[in-house]
C-alpha cells in the first residue's frame, strides 16, 4: 500500500510494517507525513490477515516527534497546519490502538503512550 514517500506500509508474512521515512529530519512528523498517517488510519482496518505491526524509523532515530519547522511563520498560518498534523497523528494512533492485531512498540510522548496497553505478546 503506497502512502507517499514519508510514510511507508508493507504487509509481508502477516506482519504489517509501518516506516516513518524522513531520516534526514529524524523522522519528524510534518504535514505530508501526518496526512499519510490519516490516510493509513482509514485503510489499515481493512487490511486482512495481519497478525502484528512493526513501527520503525530508518536511520538513528525512531521518531523525533513533530517537525518544529512548522512553527516558523505567522501564527494565523501555522496554527491550522499544526492542528491538522495533530488530528491526523491522533487518528493514526487511535487506529493502531483499536486494531485486533498484537502490537509491540516502545512509546514516548506525542500520543505514543496510548499504545502501551496494546502490547499483548
């Protein structure tokens, strides 16, 4: 399933792999990645035959969080962008949390803590 270049999804041998693919930016979430997360949140529940999910980030970092370059500029232009990023990000997190598949992920800030109860190994 193609989600764009910043977010990749692959299903192989009943394992779904979601890759946050912005290694030069420490895999930080920008608007393009957030929109891809929102799109994946809609499509992921319909993926059949998935037994587990792996979340990964290439390079030396899983994910640095939100891309702070979004905060530069006039407030009336940046706030709607930040709000859209947060909405898509949370839709993605809640989607993964609701999947019936077992999940194992290290969690931190930004909503990843919601995934902690999903580790059902």
